[in-house]
């Protein structure tokens, strides 16, 4: 192993990390907002909205993300309406297309995760809250949303980790994030093992930090379920018993 080369490679990959974090944060943010809209349509009593949400979830969960990204990057420009619209200056940028495709894909998965969280809310607690006069936004904020989030967070944390790894596909649409820079370094140096080891270590570090943050959030959401810590007996007490 050439540690000097590993150091220079890691430095180059760290310079591309803000692009990866930008792809991840923007796609998760917009995907979460879209997922809330989709899950609202999914549980609504309107048949058209419910069927549209089902179709959306089926399409984006059933097709590969790479194909979706290619369709957004190469396909949107085929429509003259889009090319002559005010959104074309943004949509012709590879970064925007990558964020859009990642957000659309994660919204389909996140909507089902959020729906499972909503189904985990006990009906008795909702009825009790309504009996006390709580309704509308207050019921959602104090009862439904905290319980649903607590149940959905473990599965949603997995989806967030998958989104970090999915940003690597953006290199195929000329976005120079970590994987894109790694591939460029390999084409210049032909040292595949060292470059990909550095890239893998960087992705592991990012996922470790994100999982720690999510673990802290999950711990806070479930703090009222934890029992008070019992005092452990000392070694002398365990050997000779408690003093009468």
C-alpha cells in the first residue's frame, strides 16, 4: 500500500464529499415532503387520489433507480414543452436531474414507511384525544405524528442509509460526487483497489455518523418507554447477600 497515494486520494474524495452530501440532503428533504403528500393521498377516501398514490408507489418501487435517473436526465429534454419552459435552465443541469430522480424514488419507499407508521397508531389513543376535545392539527401534532414517527423511524433510517449509497449512481449522469471522482482517479492511475477502498471508507464514515444521529433521535422519541435503571448489586452483595 502506498500511503502517500492513499492520503492524496482521500483528500480528493473529501473535496467531492460536499456534492454527495448536497445530493443526499436535498433528495431526502424533497422526497420526504413528496412522501407526505403521497401518503395523504394513499389514506384518503378519494378513490382517484388513492389509486394515483398506489400507482406512483408501484412505479417507483418496481423500477430500477438507474433507469429512472436516465429517463429524467435524457428523457425530459425530448419534450419541447419542457425545453421551452422556465424550468429547463434548472432541469438541464445534471445535479438537479440527479436530485429529482433520487427524490422521486425515495418518496415511493418513504410513503409506504410512513403509512405503516400511521397504521401503528392505536385507535384508542386517537379516540381518547378526540374525547378531550382535541381535533385537527392539534391531534396530528400531539398524538398521531409522534407515535407514527416513532414506529416508522427504524425502517426510515434504513431508507436514509440506502439514499447515501444511491448517490453513487449520480456519477453516471456526470455529477462529480465521491464515486465519480473515484472513477476519474482510477482512469488516471489504474489503481482500482486503493481508490475504491478510500471511497468505501468514506461512505462507511458518512453512514456511521447518520446512523448515530438517527439513534439519538430514536432514543429521545422512546425515552418515556424506558424503565428506570435499576441499581446493580455490588460484588460483595452478590457473594454474601444483603445486610439484614
